[in-house]
C-alpha cells in the first residue's frame, strides 16, 4: 500500500527524515490501502488502490468520502458511515460493498478497517485495507484447502524442503510412514524408508529441477515401523512449490501427495499371475497331447511350468525293484512306498532335470536314471512322507552359507529357494518334482505350491502311463 508522495511529504514535512521511507513502504504493499482523518477526508491512497479502482492518489487524497466519484450517490453516505464506525470501536471491522472504477465499472470489495489513535490517545481517523472479493475468496479457499489437506485428507500429504526433509506432514502421511506428525519433521527420508528411498529422492530431485511430472508415479517402498518392516506401493503425485513473492521462481520445496494402493497392486499382480499360469497349463496340455512318448509329455509339462516360475526342475522317481512282478510287465505296486510299509526306505532315481548351467528344456536321464543319495530329512523325502508339498529356503545370513546349503541337498550351488511336490497317481506316490529358484527370485509361497501341485498332477499322470523306471544297481 502506498500514499501519494506529495501528501506524505506534506504531512511529514519535505525534509523530515522517514517521509520517503513511509511512501516507499506504502507503495510497495500488495494490499490496497486508504486512510481517513477524523472528518472523513482521505489522507492516504496507495498504488494498489489505484490499480483496483483506477483513481490516482492525486485524484483521491483530499476528497471527503467517496461521494461523487468512487461510489454512487445513494450509497456513498452509508459506505463512509460504515468505515468511520471503526474509529470508535475496538479491533477491526470487515465490510463488503461496491465502489465505482474510474472507467465507470463497479467492483465488489471486501474491506478491513480499524481506528487510528492520535498522540493524545483520542480517535484521529481510520485506515482501511481492501481487495476485490473474488481475490479474497480465492485466498480463503486456498487457506481452507491447505488446512483440510493437513488435517483429515484421505491422501497422504508431505511438504519436503530443498534438502529433501519433511517440513509438514498430515495425519494420513504420518500414519503411512509409521510415525507421528512431529517426529518425522526434519528427518532424512532414508531413516523411515528402508528400500525404495533412492527412487523417491530421484523423483523429488527431478521435480525441483524440471518441474512436476505430467502423470502419477507408483513407488514400491519398504517402511520401517515399530512392528517391523512393511512393503507398500504408493501412487504419488508431485508439485514444485515456488515463492510467489520473488521476481524469479525460487523453489521452496516439493508437495508430495500419495495414497496406498498396495492391496490393489497385489491383487492385480495375482490376477496376472493366475492368468499367465492358466495359459501355460493350457498350452502345455496341448503340446503334451502331441507327444507319442508319455515321458516326453511329462517333461513338456515341466518346460511350460518353469517359465516365470522357477530356474530349475528335478524329477526323482521311486525306483522299481526287479523281481517283484514280471520285468516285462512291471507293476507300479512294487514301486509304491505306501505299499512297502512305513519303515521301508524310499529309493529315488533321477529321471529328468533341467540344465544347471543355463536355460534349456527338461532332459530325461540316460539309462533309466541314477540313484540320488538324499540324507534323512531332505525336503524331497519329507514331501514323500507327508504326501504333500514342502517349501524351504537357504538361511538369510550369512549369505555365504547358500552354496554349502544347496550342495548338501544335491542342488545347484546357486539355489536359494526350493519347492518339492509329490507325484501322485491312482493313489500311489511315484516320486517327487523339485522346483528351484536362485537368489534373484523371492521364496516360494502357498499359491506357488498350489500351482506346482497342478503341474505335478499332470506330470504324474503321464509318468504313470509310461511305467516306473528300472533300477538294477
């Protein structure tokens, strides 16, 4: 706000120190300002008031009220009376009324007026700050929106400064970060985000340097909480915050808004996984139907099952003992460990395996297979005993134990996760299929075991048709 330079100089004296400073302060204010003496005569009128109404300080200062120039005659007395009433009351008064622009147009203003006291403490006049109503309403909406976002918004809202440290956090975001609203302020994001902080900080740096991206981003992060670590997916939007008071845009930080979409993303991933696996089983069934050899059909099922599921597959079958039945018409009853009694040891032979040094199809073992010497408690033997699936993984620490752990179980040294499923057909256990994963994959879970069982049912049916392997060793 500013007063006319001539009026300010006259009031303070042409050579009185501070008169130029007062004029500069009033002219530099962003709000429109006018002032009245005790008789209702305008004493100050700044440049923002001139911008809004079009009347210059020279045209406004010295006039009594707004009658005859900035207000309709019918309204002028009421407007001045409402403004001057602030001189005899405490605090500020807020009014809304219409004034006339110099070009003849009308503008609705919102005013805040307060009384001015003289050196003797008696009322000496009134000052009035005003702005256009729509601009004031926009400001109030912005403030209301800000307060709502940082109170009970269903989205997480975080303001991050240029050092990438949270400065304001709403309730939803604090809960998502596993902390209180005040405890996260000023802390590095890496103290709360265990994994995924690099991607998050890269997004914030990009916004500070280049501006907000056009779309939303989904970030997978692992959060450290009092209950432990949680992996979450946050759909995030970013806004660069710049100071409106600077001539050049000066970044104040980044506004980060996010919502948790973990459950939806996991459900979508599971649906995609089920769809893919169903298609693989369908393709495998059609390919196996074209195989003349039943054992080739069994390995065909495994070839299709390995895609996107495991790195290796092993097929170990219960050895057929010669002399129990005709060698020309072998009976699977002699190969069934269930029929041999609970104390009879299970003898398994390697019937087929996928290449361990690279990718390739599952290959049948030559010469009917070689015996495998599994130690007691091996997951394959446990699967035979339980007639079900067994999942196992290498110890997570120290990682150097993984090759030794795998070698002790006669698996490839890069194996970290294993899933053994028993081959069942016509109420008999024919052997075990073992699926293996390396360290780049996650551990087998219950849905993986269900899929593996679906595969082994088809493999077992094909192997049952082919007959048991012979073991003459």
